[in-house]
C-alpha cells in the first residue's frame, strides 16, 4: 500500500530529485556574500546557502538520515532535530507516487511564551503546509503580526478556523546581525546620536512583514535579554540562544550564529534587529 511504503518511496525519489537538480526553495534572506551565515546555522545545521549546488548537496546529506513524517496523503516531512532544540524541516510532495522536493526551513524548540490571538491564515497555498503563516495579534496594543509554523503537522489545526483562538506560542526570531546594547539607557543614547527625527523605544516592535507588495513572517524589534547561552551541538556548530522580553510582556527565543566575536549577549542587555519569525505550538496545547 502507498501509505505503508511512503517512507521508502519518498526517500528514494527525494535523493534522486536532489541529485539531479530539483528546484529548491528555502526560507532565507538575501545576504552579502561576505556574511558567512544563515538561519540554518543559527540553530546548529551546516547548510551551505552560498549557491544552489552547495545548498542541494547540504540538504541531501540531511535527507539521508532524517525522520520521515507523513503529514497527509500528499505531503511528507523529513525532520532533523539536534540535542539543543534546533530543527531542520524538509518538505516533500507526492505526485503520482513520486516525491517532489518543496522546501527546507529551520525551526527551534525553546523557552518562549508569546501570547497571541490567532485570527486567520495568510499563506501561499502552493507552499502549504510546509510554509504556513498565521495572522495573529498580541500585546495590549493589539499589534498585528505574521508568524510561520515550523511543524507542518500543526497547519491542520487552523485549516477551518471559524473564530479567533487564544494561544501561547514558542516563538523564535532568527537574525543575521543583531545589535546589542548594555542597557536601556545605552539603547536610548544610541538613538539620540543618530540624530533622526524618529527615535525608537527599547521595546519597540514593528511588524515589517506586513508592509510592501508581499507579506512575510518578519518583524523588527528590541527587547531585554533575560537569558543568554552559547550553544554547541554534537557537530561542534555553535550559536547563541537568548530569551528576550518584548512588547506586551511575552518572551521570544532570539537565535543567531556565533560568527561575530564582539557579540556576547548577557542578561539585562537590550538586543535589537530585523527578524524572521518561526513558531511552535507547545505540545501541552
């Protein structure tokens, strides 16, 4: 039966497709070539995004040993998870019993507690359920925001959402080049030195992904670091995991690659930057 053989058939087809040049899609920002990092590195996965061939080779390495999860009759996920909470999700779609590569994205299981009201879904159907965006609101200011679900199995929960649902998300913010300030006063002083007409509070939050022609799960914000840890995985990859208090009182996991020797976050400091937002739903919910 197809469902019984889906793991073997998907693996065989996926390996063949990746080796022969399948079209790849991944949640990555355009970066300067001199910046040797990616969202995958930020949670401990050595995925080379410098060009399409390097990316294909990297993903192929993980496909060979991943955990296969059947999402529905058409979609299969390939998941790698390291001992520090980092995840790599590779999405495959069954078409005429052949597995076609869809996308690859990082995820993270951390300590965040981010209360939201889920109001709907705002995704491109071509990428669902592997890239599934929720339209949410949070804080007493009722800030709108898009977040992307890391685990494609969670998408089915919202497919027929009839009314808003209150949730507490485990929300992770991925960034390439955060700025860190000693405290709130240092952040304010840095704003004043810029001499701009508009200055930002040390807990500002802007849902930047809602602006422009195409929406995305992105935001720019600042918040107070509550916890900070340099995490090293079994593969010797290291990255920073911080727990940050943001506008509205919720907390967000902020992760970034350990490639800047001058960045050493500590509790009490303020971290600021531009972020891609990936959400998990705690299993207790």
